């Protein structure tokens, strides 16, 4: 490494890294918060498909209504980002409540009566997507500041918001067989979009509403509509605010700075960024940390 480190603007709360604009009390409250029965929490490492899952769940719960609200409305009012804005936002929601966190399992508020959806994505693609996202998140505009090479080193060190990618994924994989946890793989979801909508519909169904039955038996048109609404091209049209604005619970509506949140969403874009040594290092780390899970996830490493 023949360049200086670029340290992202992080803050550490209980020795865990968050973006520097996070409010400590919101994080503490989110960790101590207790979910209610039938709460659904989308709990993912950043840039693994979080918003895609949220869009599918939101479309199911709103019976195909589209478009989604402006993104800051989603993160504050519709599907609160609990450690960012605090869990009190959940109090204003009527059940079934749908919330979001990027916490690993041990920091996620847990209830055996709540449901959790998580997803894993190939780490090289995560690294590239996270690189572009962090440059927008922290408003880094200079080309020679926070280069991909610099970001790669921070990613490998876990010195990025929400820390080490591998530890996060493994924390949730340990619970993949829990009845109230749905563990998904991003690449498999791209290959079988409809099948994963059905899988999510079955998982979020309850005695109050059987979404799986609804879209398979009662309203096949609804399934097609949800599938069309949650393609990458459709979601790219949803206005997205810079997440640094989400700490203000009053920041809803049409104001705020927009970012290019949905960039490509493809498999394998990492080939345009990684050099041979970086590929060797990250693939070696992936094999060391995940072992046979690499084959389980269907990755070619």
C-alpha cells in the first residue's frame, strides 16, 4: 500500500462504528428497544439489498401500491431506520410494523415473536457499492480523496460504518434456521425474482393476512405488479435523500438533497475496480471466514 489511509468520518458508540452524524441516544435506544409481536425488521449489512427487500415488503403490505413514498418518508415514517432516527418512530405505526436496521444480530433488538429478514451479497460487489455510497454519504467530491484503493483498505479493516462485513453476515447466518429469521442471498434473488417475492410473502404472512395466498390464488395480477414495481429500473426512479438527513424526524416531504442511491445493482461490477492483489486478498479472507458457505451462497471464488 503506497498511499495514505483515508479514514472515513465515523463515530464509535460502544466500540462499534457508525456514520459520524448518528445521535448516540438514538443508537442506545434502538439497542434497548423491544419489538412487538408481528413486527418485521429488515436487518442487513449495508449495500446487500436492504432497500430491495423493503420495497417488496412494502408493496406486499400495501397490496401493490406504487410508487413508494419519497425515501426520507420511508426511512422516518413508513419503515423507520431505528438506530438512525430512534425507535420512537415505530410508536406511530400501526401493525404490522416494518422497520430497518443495519446492526449485526447481537445489537439488533430481538423478540421471538418478531420476524427478521437478512441478506448476504458477494463481498467484492458489496465493497464497490459501499465505496460509491460512502462517497455520497459523506459528500466526498474530490476525485483523489477516498479513492477505491483507500476505501478497499478501510473495508478490509472493518473501519467503515457498521464494521466488519464478515462478522455481520456470520452473526445472522448462525440464526438462519430460526423460525423467525429469513436468510436470503442477493445473487439468488436476482436470478429468481418472482420466487423470492413468494418466499418473502410466505414469511411475512400471518393469521391476519396470508400474502402468499393472496398473490398466488386470489390476485395473480398483484404478483406481476409487485414484480414489476421492484425491478431495479423501477426502484431507481424513487427519489432518495442523503441518509445524513434522516436524523431529523421532521425532514419529510419534498425537501432535502438527493443522491444516486440505486447505482447498478448488478452482479460482478467489481471487475472494473479490483486489481489482482486486491482480488487475492479479499477472496482469501472470504474463504477463511466463510469456508464452505461460499458454495452454499453460489459464489465462484
